[in-house]
C-alpha cells in the first residue's frame, strides 16, 4: 500500500469509513465526485508523467516479446483518454442517487410504518485488470453508492494507479464528511491474499479479470464474490428464422468483437433450416475469416468450407474469444435449449425466429443472465442496457446477475417507525391484528 | 435418502427439475400446492402415526434427560398442528406469484426492448431444525418460487419428515408438469457434507439452526449461503425518550419471548436520562425476573437490584437468549451507535426517543438489517413485516437481508426482444444512437 498501514488496518479503516459514507447526503457524495474530476483535470500533467513510466516499461516488455501491443495500448492515459476519465467522473456524479430509495412501504398498524430502503453494502474489495482508467471509474461508483473500497489494479499500471489514487484522495479532503479510509490502493498480490481472509471487515469482493483468476478468488475466501466467469454464448437459428436476420445476427455475434465474453461461441441451427440457411451463414462468415468447428451434419452441408475442422465434445465448452465458431445441427428447439443449459455458461444466449411461441419457450427455459430474441448476443452489457455505469458482469445467481450497475453495489435495510408499540399487544387471546396495508412508494 | 439415489444424482435431478419448474405457469404451481394440502388432509392418520413414533422416541429421551420438554413439544404434529400445515400450504398457494414480475423495462432503440424479469434461483438446499411442520412450509415456498429443493430436517423428526415428503411427492404426481426431482429429502449428516461440495448443481444453501451450525456450513462450501447467525440486538434509550414508551419497549424486547434472535440483549441508556429512567426500567424488569449485567455507572444507579452482576467485555457480545440483559450507560447517541455497530450482530436495533433528528441519525448510521424507532425489537420478523411467508432471517449483506420472503428465493434475468438488430450498427463513425427510454412497468 502507499500508506504505511497493514492490510487488516486498511480493511478496518474501510469498514469504519463505510459507516460514515452511508450517512452522507447525495449532495456531499456528488460534490466529492466533482472535486475528483476537477483535481484530475488540474493535475493531469502529474498523472500523465507517472503513466509515461508505465507505458515506457511496457514498451520495453514488448521489445522483449513479453507483452502484446494491445495490452500496452490499454495502459495509456494519454491521447485524450484522461479527458474520458474526467468526463466519466462527472457523469457518475450526474447519475440518480442509488441510496435511500424506498423499495417498499407498509402500514403494519396505525402509527407503525415499515420501510425498505436501499443502502450501501459496506466495504468492498475490487480487483481489476491493467487499464488504469478503471481505478477512477471503480472508486467513483463505490463513492456514489456509499461504499468504502479497497482497490487492486494490474501491476503494469502501478505508477499510474498510485498517481490517480493520490490525486483522488487529496481531492476529496476538501469535501467535508468524506472519511479517511474511503479508498485504499493495494499494490501487491500478497495483499490480495490477506484481503481474502478478512471476512470480518470486507462485505463483498468484485474481481474483474481472467476466469482462472476469478476462480482462484472464489476458491480462497469466505467473503461473497460477485464474479464473472466464462462467456460461452450461443446463437440458435430456429426453423422459422428470417434468413437475413439469421445471417446478420450470427455474423455480428461472432465477429463484431470476438475477444469479449458476450461474443457468440456456438451456432445451433435447426435441421429443418440447415440445408438452406447454413450455406448462406457460412458464406458471410467466410468473408470475415471465421474458422468453423463442424459437427457431422454440418460437415455434410458445408463440405467445401475453407477453414473447417470437426467439432468434438470440447468444442461446445470452449470460450474461443477468437474468430472460431462451433456449429451444431439440432433436431429442434428442445435439443437447442438442452445444449445451451448443458454446455453454456449462463451468460447470454440468443434465438433467431419469427415464431413467437418458440421464442417464448427459449426465453423462459434457457437459464442465462441474458436471453435475446432476434438480436445479437453482443448487446448484453451495462452501457447498451442503459444501466448508466457498469460495475462488472456477474455470472452469479444471487444478488446481481448479468450486467451490474450501481444497484449491484447496494442492499437494503428495514426501517420501522413506531409510536411505542410492543409485541405483547399483538399476541395472546386479545391480540391486536396487523393491518399490513401497502403504502404508496413515491419517487420510483 | 428415501430413494435409492446417490446425493450427486439427486442434486443433478434437482438442477434438471429446476429448469422445468421455472417454466411452469403460476396456475400449475398453485394447483400442486393445493394438491399437497389435500393430500395432507386425506392422509393425516398416516402422517400422525409416523409422527407418533418420533414423539414416543423423544419422550424416552426426556426420561433419560437427553432432551428438553420444549424440544419434544416442537416435534408434535398432533393437537391441531397438522391443520396449521394444511392451512399454510393453502395460504402459500394464495400468495402473489413471485415469478415473471417485470422489474424494469427499457426501450433501447425502436424495436429493441429490454426487460428485467424475476425468475427462480434454481436448485436450493435447505437445512432446518427439528420441527417437522417446517418441511411442508419450505417445500411449498420453493415450489411456489419455481425452485427445486433438497431438504434436510432434524434427525429426531425423521419418521415424520419421511411421511410428509412421501405424501407431498405423491400428491404432485397428479399435477401435469411437476418434474420428478423437484424435492428430495436428505436423511443424514453425511449427505449434507456431500451437498456442500456440489457447487456444480446447487445454487444456494439456506441453513436454519444454531449459530455454530450455520458457521460450519459457511466455512465448508463454495456455494452461496443465506444464513442467519447471532441476534445480538440493542434497545437504546435516548435522553429525549418518552419514559413510558422506554419502559414498555425495553421490557417487551427482553421478556416477550427471550429465546429468539430478535430479543433485546443489551440496553444502552443515555447518561442524561439514566438517573431518572433506569430505576423505572429496572423496576419493571425485576417483576419479570430479569437478571442484569451492569456497567459501572449503571451499578451506581441501581445498587440494590436483586439479581445483578458486573458487565464485562464479553457481556456485550453474548446472545443470552434468556432473561438476562446487559446494561450500559453511554455518553450520547454517537457512543450508542458505535457500540451497536461494534458489538451487535447487525440484526435488529431500536432507539427510543421523541427527538426526530436523533432517530434519523440512529437509523441511518446503525448498520443493521432492521432499525426501529419507538417500537420493540421483537417486531422484526417476516410475519409481522407482512412478507406473507418467511423463508428465514438473513444476516447477510448481499441478496437478502433481514426477514426473507418469497422474493429471497428469486433472482432475475434480462430478456431482450429485438427485430434483427446487430451491434455493428451501433458502433463506428456512423453509429446509431441508443434511446434508453424507460417503459412503464405494469402490475407493480
């Protein structure tokens, strides 16, 4: 850590800070976010000079063949990227307040009113990839939602992250009420290992990164983890698919950005449609240099596809993240649904059909965070879904599922407002009866 | 297990059953619940005969001093209790459907609509105490919410649980669509140990029972656990408390039912009010034979309380579940809040005051599932909160917090309804713009 504190001390400070953060007004939290934006703007030279060190070190690694050019490019804050950071901080300030939302209100009895109100989770540990612009984004989302945060970025971005954390921390000192300990930068893997043991202080861990890394986190902590594992997504072309839509949606799902988790990895196509539709789809994929892994029936239909090899059992459970597509001909919708639920990662799956009943069946029976009818799997992310800001994408089945916005950083508490009521009056032979009348919830 | 199946096979069957359950109509699920109620009614003699075996065995244990009379009484299904079971099954059928609720709807673009819809979690393992009437309650809540369930009850109720599981399972066979595997009764501790390893099939574990048991579950599984740990609840009497309310609320919180988690374990009282108010509260507690653990200042005010001993550090973190109350005199509201957040279990805490600003400060800064103003801590449970049915009480900070109703057994999925849209059209220099217009959500 930058500060001279032990990890448990930082975690305890985060826990204490979280109590104060949750009680701050939206105005104070937004003021702090704007102060952060202003400070990054004023101190951009200082930040960019530190970022230059990381970029230069990365360039040396590229020459040694130890880093890809794409990875190095993600490190850069120059070339206008820092303006994006400032803009993003301002836009988080402008988002609606996720706290204090009355989710439910009920009159239990005269003068005894129950409210369920959104509130912060508490202290959150976030572990993210090399991009240094992730640091202000995550810090701002946590502050907006009243959570204290322990952050660990990629080691290649350490100088950039230190500079950003320093500037953000100093910026909020001018804002009355933001507690020290609201954000702490962790710097080493050993510190992560320590964090995993601190279930006493940390309420939630959100790791972003490789599948292996997320699994490591999950396997080594008792703290709840909202993690994103594989994205093995399917596009299923039903017998009643519109041919033009089918071609466009499959090509987009596979090729528009193949390196991401919502790209299509497997094409399922109905036997009834395969003979006519599969050649048209294959022609379009050929133009994008997509390699195919074909099951037996698909091979029979596409004997001359230039870059094809036989699919095997492993094909269906592989996240290629590349211009490679598995193709399986299925008997019909139920085999397609079974395949998706069995081999998929419950992330995002699409059906292409003009048959509304088939679409409804697929959408209700496919057990995935996002199920899509007649559009590309690539649509499933927080920005396109209009969530305002994306904390991450969850493949969990409790709390948050799919693209996670600010709401995923909140929980609720029950507030009961009485006027002297005791439970003894509501029990026994002459018990008072509860009214349990829902009250209108304003502002939603 | 009653069936000749391995635990992994039962868990896999539950996973498969969950796919089908989630797609059933509310009518089918409610029909199954009513069939269950009818079968328990018709076959009550058979169930009561099996229950008799458990009760007789318990009576023998009482004579040997190995079981308390209270525990044995909880085993009984006779004496009208089975009518309560039937009534409860019918009332779950009558509850609103927790599935298919549209939580959010947004027009991303013309002809591209996003919906967030509630759906089942999947396969749930529930482990509960000896009361055999918990079995039909839990099974019915899971079926209502479209989840498959693996159930483990107390071993003292094994004959009763076997009979109930058999009757419920046979009842739903008459209802088309309920998949085999929707409910499996586990019978041994070894089977629980196996379940804990099956994160491949099980989505959530809900244990009810002792703190030690819930901790054991949490420490030995990667599956998310919605558990209820300690209930160390406080009542804080503020300087501006109404004296009569203070006496009533403290006495009710401590004595109305001391053996439960929402009973008050510690009284905090402002120094400014202690000299006049503490003697009045103590007088009322004396009549109920409450033993006090007093801090130094409280001892000075109550030198003659008959059953008093000095409080120590351990007093504040003990869940007495008995007629014992810790008493601490505090300097003011901030010390009270610090005490609650430090020693409490984040379950339920109350403030007694006529000062609205003090109440607001306490309610926003106390980090507990339920925070109560001018009413007894004993109010915090699912029935009194009007949740319809209580799955359990959670001390977790993600997914579900406090009393958990049917909603705690659900999650959501995103359904995207398009008309051929692809992401390529929304990127690059001539990108289409998203509209992101919220659509009215009906029926909420």
